[in-house]
C-alpha cells in the first residue's frame, strides 16, 4: 500500500471518526468517511478504497451481514477489511476472519486504538 492510499472508515461514532481521520491523514492517506451502511454504499459507488475499516456496530446494519455482502460482491471482494469491534470476543474475531476480513481490532482507549490501526496499516503496507 502506497502513501496516498484511500481508506474508507465506516464508524458511527464521530469522535472516533475524527481521531482516525486525523491519524490516517497524518500518515498521508486519503480518508473516506461513512457513519452508516447506507453511507458506506454510496461512498463505495463514488470511489474504490484500498482498505475498509468497518465498525461492527453501525446503526443500520449487522456488521457480519455487511462484511459478507462486501466479500460476495465482485466489485468490493478484493478490498481488505479491518473489522473494528467494541467487543473483545474470540468468537467475534473468528467469525470476522471466516467471513473474509483481513483483521479484527477491538476498540480500546482512543490512543491505543489509533496505535493499533497504525500498526495494522504498516503491516498491510509492508505486505503489499
Ligand atoms: Ca458503532
């Protein structure tokens, strides 16, 4: 993944959205924001991101349904997805990875969350 990569952040918490956006933009990424599944769909129609950060608890969709839909649609199947969850549950992690997510990150304190995401981005960048 190169600098200038486009990241779609689907998260309905505006504080987290702002934190992640700031952190990603500092790294040179272009951030697309969605606060619902409906918004995510319309953002995806505008541009194809290089990575999706998907909150499992969006107000208008079940995160698992949304993830399996993304992975079944030929237009979005190849986009890496990092599932972002408020729960630290091994079962949720397994479900997310089984459905095709590249990774699963639990939400913690904001600073910790940003560090985790930065590490994940770095790893994805090194794999590319
Ligand atoms: Ca949420």
